[in-house]
C-alpha cells in the first residue's frame, strides 16, 4: 500500500470517527432522557408559581445548538418550563440576582448564584426547589451546560 493511500485512509477514518463522537455527544442525552412532563402536569404545578418569565432564542450567547424557548414558572417548590431546550448533556438550573445572557457573565457571577438542580428533559421540565432556596431573593433563571461550560438560556422573572 502506498504511503499516500495510507495517509488518506487514516485521515478519513479519523474524520469519520470525530464526526461520530460529536454526534454521539449530541444524541445520547436525547436517547437517555426520561419522559417529559405533560402540558397538563406543567399547568397544574405552574399554577402555584409566584413568578413567570419567557426563555427566548435570541439572547446574546444563544445559537443554533444552545437555546431555549417557552414559558418558565418559578415557585417556592418547583420551577417548570412549558417549552423546549436544545438537547445536550449535563444541564443545570441556576438562579441569579443579576440577569445573565452570556458565558462570560455566567462565569463571572457563578459564585453568587444558587444551583437549583438538574434539567433532564428537553421538552418541558419540572425541577424541584430545595426548601433552603428562596426564589424571591433572585430575579433570573438560567440553564447552563456544566460539562462544556455552555450558556443555554436565561429569563428575568422580576
């Protein structure tokens, strides 16, 4: 086998392997995600919420792979989303006392935020709020990808 052919084969196989790996990272959370809560379940839980806001796709650091859209309801027991998030791994829900719409803002303010919990579904979600967290002390809800340090979305609720 000629050296040129061998180099071409190695390069193409590495390229295909890299594409497969990237697709796996993107698709695996979709495949392993639990069943999303229904619209009626979200409606019942969000009816007890104290605040509401809207996730929008047009935030500064949102892009075609990192976005959220829909209505967020923030209460003392649960935070819900009636909408969608771009699929991805290791999403966390945070509350902040300052509005955040970029990765730089998030990283700068992270020590002042409180992590509420994990977001496991990409269409609608319900995240339980710990009794020691008071959403009234904050004004912004944020979805963050912890593994890759990516801003997904946020909304100011008061």
